[in-house]
C-alpha cells in the first residue's frame, strides 16, 4: 500500500483558481488533490489544494513561477 503524506499548499475562495493550479501541476506531473470546504448554502469557505510532501518544493516553485500567491 502506498501511503502518501499530503500537504496543503494553497487555499482560495475563488472557484476557478484551483482548476488553474491543478492544470499547472498536472502539466508538471505533480499529483494533487483538492478539498472543497465551501458551504453551498451561504457561499463561504475555501477550496484547498494538496500535494505529496515530496513534491512540495517543486509545487511551491511552480506557484511562484506563475505568480500565484
């Protein structure tokens, strides 16, 4: 069994931003997943993006390269 230690790298309340980030990571072969913590009734909360711990430095560098903060 493959145990991956997922680390939160980014969170936002903008709906489109996680999809942009996920596509950047997919292009660089960095696995990622997101958790939508937005409340559907009141539209507050955030969407969080996670990457494997061993890819954290590479993913952080990509976010900086694409000027995503």
